């Protein structure tokens, strides 16, 4: 019998990571690349096809054995999951990405596995719920602060999709009326203040206004601004500390209100910005918990993700395998908390 291979892809606004899995969803091969400079859908599909070729070649896999591809993507999707309605950090609007990728696969690799697209946070948090930090926890809110800000909700062991397949968009909650413009086109979103790309822009504006900061810190003189280099400086320099204070205030308020509303047992906080900026993360956590309604705070755990870089692709592959096995028009099956997965 031919092996059943699935592919999971975590496609963010900065990087793409691809993994090939066997039928037990154990990783066989992987590849990754930076996509931030060439984000057109066709260019992304070409890069993903190249990654898939490389991953299969490295593991001596036959691409003809690929059964399904799941893509976790930072964006808002159509109800059927075939079209990307808005991916602010990729610059996409109303993009039929599943079709474009399937056509690229047929042209470049000569294969036609179905492509299923999911919100990247749904894939990440679903994997953390199955195998990671929130395993056996029935009610979970996951929020990741990376290039953008995304969220996902698991309630009663069910991944909550929402009426239009876009539940959990915490990054686009409005926190400053008529505030900074977000990549989604609206103003005042949390992401416009806390998302990595916007945070970099805010820091750059501050550094331009305070040239002595750059002069005193050569590590800030490069063309690419690293928030990880800013994080320790924000503990000492008032101008940078003000940005960290506002960012942590807005994140904490949003997280606390979401926890009060949803009453999760676990809040998973992850993403590249918080992972690489421990001082910012500490401020966020310290400010969030006191703002949560007391009865919702009593059993609330704040967790760090455990799945690592594998979590996004594995979550996308898992959801894609379930979609492939589900009868038409049936919801994705989920497993009651505490049951074997």
C-alpha cells in the first residue's frame, strides 16, 4: 500500500514553514523560507512549490503520494475556506489562494492534492490543544503576537469558527477610536499598535525623533530593526519605554476583556514578538491578570506554547486531514476533552 502523506504549511507575513507528515502525522521532512519581500500570491505559490520539491527530495518521497495540503495563513477567509478575503500582512484582498496554489502544484509538480486553508491561529492553537501546552483543557483562548496579532478559541473542546469562518480576530478589535491605520484598512485595531510590523514602524519613528539613541547604541544602526534589541533598552529609555507601556496596556486590556467574556481555563500567549521580547511579555502578563473579572481569573492559567515551529504546520495538516475525511458539508470533527487524540 502506498504511504499516505500530508503537508502542513504555516504561512505568515514574514516566513513560511512547510512539513511533510506520514499517516500518523509524524514529520518526515521540512523546509522553510522568508516570504516578506515577495508576497504576491503567485510568487508565494512558486516558493511553496519549491519548498515542497526540496522537502520531498531530501526525504526521497514521491510527490505522487501526497494526499492533502493544509495551509495555516495569517488572514481572514471566506466561509468555504477557499478565498482569502483579507490578509493584511501579505497585502491580499479577495484572493482565490486555494485555487491558485492547486494550479501551481499541477503545473510545477504534476500533482493535484486538494488544498485547504485555515486561519493560522486556528491551526496553531488546535495543535497546542491536541498535543501541547493546553492538552486536555476544554476551554482555551490562544493569542499570538507576531508580524500581526491573531487569536483562536476552543470552547468545550470545539474549535470555534464563527458564522463566517473568522472568529477569534482579536488583533482587529478596536482599541483606539480613529487611531493608527491597520493593514486591514480600518483604524485603531490592536494589531496597528502591537503587531510586529506596526511596532517596528512606531519604534523607527521614535528613533528618528531621538537620533542620540541610535548614536549611543550601534546595534540599532542596521537597516533591519530588531525588536529583540529594543526590548532591553525599553527598560531604561523613556521614549522607548512609553511605546512598551502603551503596547502592553492595549494588549492587556484586550486580553483581559476576552478572558472575562470567554472564561477560558487557559490563555496561551505566543508569537515572535512576545517570544523575543521577554520584558514586553512580562509587562503584558502582569497587567492582564488584575484586569480579568475575579471569577474568571480564579482558574485561569497563562501558558507559553510548547509545540515550537512544528505546531503550525502540524495543526494545518491535522485540520486538512479531517476536512478530507469529513462528509460534504459536515463540520470538522473534534474530540471531547480528555479523550485519546
